[in-house]
C-alpha cells in the first residue's frame, strides 16, 4: 500500500514541474462533475446576486407597503411580500449579497490572522510557540457561540464591521493551529536549513519559501471555512444577533419563520432564503472537497 | 484546567461589568424617584463601589457557594431559574448524543468495511450533505415538514401541560416533544463521527495484526467486530468530550427553533431582556461544561492510548 502510494506521487511531482498549482486545482474540479457543476452554479448565483444588487433600488425594497402585506407570490412580487409588504425577492438578493460578502470578509480576516500567527508559532517555535499555543488552547475551550452573542449585545456602536471583528476574534484559532503544525513540519526540511545557512532573513524564508508550500492547504481550508462562516453568520442573524437591521442577510428572512404562522402558512418568506443558504454552502463545500483532493496528490482523480 | 477556569472567570466577570445594568437596575425601575444620595448609599451597601478585585473576589465566593445572584426580570435566584431548565437541556443533549452514535456507528462501519461500494458512496454523499447543512436550517425544515405539514409531532414546548407529572403519560409526552429536536440535532452531528470511524477502519484493516487474525482463521465478521472495531472506536470515544462543546452551541439553536424550555432558550430570552445576571451565569456554566468536556476527552484519550499518557 505504502509503495503504491509513493510511486504515483513521485511521477506526479516530476510532471507537475511546469504545471502550476492553480491548473492542478482546475483540472481536479473539471474531473469531478459534481464540483464542476457546483462551481458553475455558484458562479451563476453570485453573478445574478451581485448584478441584480447593482440594479436594485434598496430604498424601494425596504419601503413598507401596507396594501400588500403577506401577499403570496404573484407577477408583481415574484416571491411575495413580508409583514411590511416588502418584496421578498429583492430582500433575498440583497441578503445573499450581504451574507456572502460578510462570510468572505470573515474568512479573509481569520485567514490573515491565522496565517501570521501560525507561521510565526511554527517557524520560530520555543517560547513564542508556547505562548501562542496557550492562548489558542484557551480560546478553543470557550463557549464560542454564547460569547459572540454576548459581545454582539454589549458592543457599543454596533455595526457590520464590529460583527466581522467579533466573529474573527473567535474563529482564527483553528486556522492558526493547522498552519502551525504544517509550518513545524516544513521548518525541518532541508531547503529551509539551506536557506538559513545562506543567510536569508527569517521573514523572507517564511513568506517567500515556506508560505508557497502551504498555499494549497490554506486555499482548501479557506474554501471550507467560507461555507461554515456563511452558515454561522446567517444562523446568528436568524437568532437576532448577527448583522444589524440596516444590513439584511439571508438569516433575516429565515428568522421570520420563528413566527409559527409564517413557518406554517407563508413558505415564500423563509423557504427560498433557507434553500439559497443550503445551495451556496453545498456548492462551496463540494468545490472545497475537490480542492482538498487536488492538494493531496494521492487522492487526485486525474 | 484550573488556570483556564480562572482566566475564564476573569473574562466573564469583565464582560459582566461591561454589560449595561447592575443589581440595582431592577430596583431602580420599580422606584424611579430614588435620589442620587440614596442611590449612592445603596450602591455602597451592595458593594458596587468597591475596587474591581474586591468585587471579583466576592463574585467568585458566591459562585463557589452556588449563589449566582438574582434575576432582574424574574425576581428569583438565578440558580433556581437555571435548575428548572437545565435538566431539559441535559435530556435533549443526551438524546442527541445517543441517537447520533446509533446512526453514525453502523454507517461508519459499513462505509469502512465495504469501501467504494454503492453503500459507501451513499454514506459519503450523506456525509457531505449533513456536514454542509447548517443546524438551524435543517431544524426549521424538519419542524416544517414533520411538525406542521404532516402534523406528527408537537411543534413547541418540552411536555404537554395537561398531563400529570411523574405518570407514564408524562414521560411519553416528554419523549414525543424531544424526538424532533433530538433527531435534527443528531443527524447534523453524525458527519464527524462517520468520517472518523470510516477512515479509522480503512486505516486499521490493512494493519499486520488484522492479517494475523485472518491467518489464524478468524472469520471475517469476527475480524471486524472484535479486532478492527475495538481499535477504531477509540478515537470516537475520545471525541465524546469535544461533542459537549457542539451540543451547547446546538442547544441554543435547537431550543429556540423548537420552543424547547432549556438553558439555550433561557440564554436567548435573558439576553433579549437584558437580564445579565442570568446571562453571566449561563456563560460560566457553559464554559465549565466545555472545559469538563475537553478534560474528559483528554482522560479518555490517555486511558485508551498508552502512548500519550502522562505519568
């Protein structure tokens, strides 16, 4: 089993010299029909959402229209209206745009923090590593969801930026841990030692030499985290502790379902948003799984 | 564990201080004409003017004696409020854990034993789906389909109020109310267990001791049930403690979707009503539960794996 596993890898490495990591990832996605379908579907959803959000007049959507409260889907309102007579389709588009953007922001911010902390802890080791790992161990055992809700409630001048910061403050630890362990292994390899002997400064070794070798793992982790973050954000908004009211998210639409009457009789309000969250998360996850296989030569399909 | 608990308590105390309102806010509301002088005296009497470390010491002392303060909203001791609900949450969490293992372990074994069969592919697909689905959406859909459209199960509460406490009907009603939330929580949390178990079995079944067992003539089903499964279940057992963290987060969602009166719902209600003494107590209890869970995992892990034992 072991011998089998090593041989194809070596062949791949020789071949892969001229092939960039990006094209390996693309090839893996194309080979995996489900991932390819997910990628296309996600791209279509995002183009529609971001395109339509540009054309839509947000003021018109949030204006209360008392004449058409809870009207079911019709030609005028394709997905009906909510308790304030506001168009659901418009809210869905703006919500999807906000949810995705916020999810992306949190992912990037946690990525940057996790990357810097993880690389430093793994590369330097010793005391730095010890202190950082103590902090991470402490944050990991916290009841995260409850603390985020508490922070959201007591934060002064609460807005979208505060929300992103609060979320990022709790969710960078997993990434930092992963990157640290990979850096720790990378540090022992000969090329790092050789570079050190040549007198390359540490920051250059970290960012120019170690980082590119970790890039595929980081991309996979970020992709899978993006799906998770969209889920957590809409979940918190569903509970009423996510995005502020001025920035509706998909969770806002789902939260109308906490009214049993809406849940039971007015499916057009909450069901489309739920399905959209589900579809986006599934698509991102399928793409992430394909990228995961691409990052590990032994699991590749082609 | 002790230093972590200590830092956690400081963090929560600092948060409690940052929360608007203190023990006096409730009294102030009932007596708005209180003048500044009386207010100052009352604050002094309650020790709210002492330096923070003195207040912290007093808070910890109360905590250790089981005194978590008064709920401003309900005007009852926080301990009483929590004690009335914590059993519901423990019951729900236990039901989720048991159901989740009942579903995950057979699926993991099938997936690991017959790798790449159609059953395995179906299990992997199921795994992707449950892994990607957020709990609150799944919970809502399950509630909508089984609670409202089909009407098979009650849609809120933890027990029918018409039945008498302690009777058979009471427990049946409790069971009937717990099925939907437990089922949705369990389905979503199976993913990790299945994946671990499946990978573990795939790794174990090519090891030498399994070959030896086969060479000795042990039949195939016994090789799996006795030799492989025993070794593969160890990491799952060790994961048990970490599951507690997930259950606490999950209870907040599940209880507010299903209107189930546990501590998750109490937490959301209290924070919406700005009843911060309850909030502080609940965060502290959840922190403690998470810590105990982590500790439990470490203990199980070192018990089953001699290599990481600390002597």
